[in-house]
C-alpha cells in the first residue's frame, strides 16, 4: 500500500511540474513565457524586416525613426499563416479562432512599427483551426493547458482508484480462502466396546441355573 501512495505522489509531482512549465512557456530554451517557439518568432521578425519585405510593408520615417505600415489591412503571409495588424483581423472558415500576439519590449523591431497616425500596434492577430490553440505566433495541436491538466489528473485518480480496488479485492480473496480452508473437525465416533467378560459369564451362569431349576421342576411333576 505504501508503494501505491508513493507512486501516486510521484504522478502528482510530475503533473505539477508539467503544468508549471506550460504556464511559463514550456520546456527548455525554445519557448518564451507567452508560449510558442522562440526560433519561429525570431524567424518571423527576420522575414518581416528582410529587405524585400520591408520595402513592401513599411515606409521609413526619419523623423520618428520608425517603420510606418503602408497598408494595415493587408495580411503578412508567412509560413501557413496570415498575420494582421491590430484592428484589421479577417476571419476565415478554415481558421475561425482568433489569436492575439502581444507585442512587448522584448520584441525589439516590432516596437519600432507604427501606423500612419503615429500609434503603435499592440498586438498581431492570426487565425487557428479548430482543435488547436494559440501558441505564440503559431497554432499548437493537442489539448489546452486546462484540459490537459484535468485529463492528467483524471488519469492519475483512475489509476489510484483501480490500484486501491485491486488491493482490496486481493485482501478479500485471501480472507475468503483462509476461511474456507480451515481444517474440518471430524465428528466424534463413539465406538461400541464389547461388554466385559465377567458380565457375560454371569449372565450365562444365571441362565444355566434357571434352565436347571426349570428342568428339575418338570421332572418332579412328571414323576408324580
């Protein structure tokens, strides 16, 4: 039973670490605290500010030293995604779920982008298909963090429940076997012991005397 408890605690510990890692951006150095692959985000920024891309998307303002978006409604196509600047998202049936990527100070070049009126876009939006969830600038497949956590907790509880039931059934089986395998008490048999020889001899002697007396009486009466 102690092994069972320790196994359950180990599962709970691994589950806690998994949820903590997911909450702070995943495992290792390839994830940031907003989720999504850092390499992919870095690659997106490099493509966005490539010489060819920059000429089509931005016009440089020497006064503000920022890149001004030429056509905010036009999507940025990169990989399998269509990215939109804040306020210009276009919904599609293939990817109906809208995702918002928050632009922060760590995004460097993205902080130097403005609209024509001088305001900075705070988010970049894109769409994800059903049964996927937002993951940085990508769409990740699988369960959401909450669903994954609930699923792992459910599996852990199910394993614990089955283990407890197995232990209880095993104990019940042992008790039942012990009860029905008790040595059976043999019924006491009272043996009929023969009468003592002296008693038999007395009966025989008495019978002979009775017969003798009876015979003598018969003879007596026959003589008369």
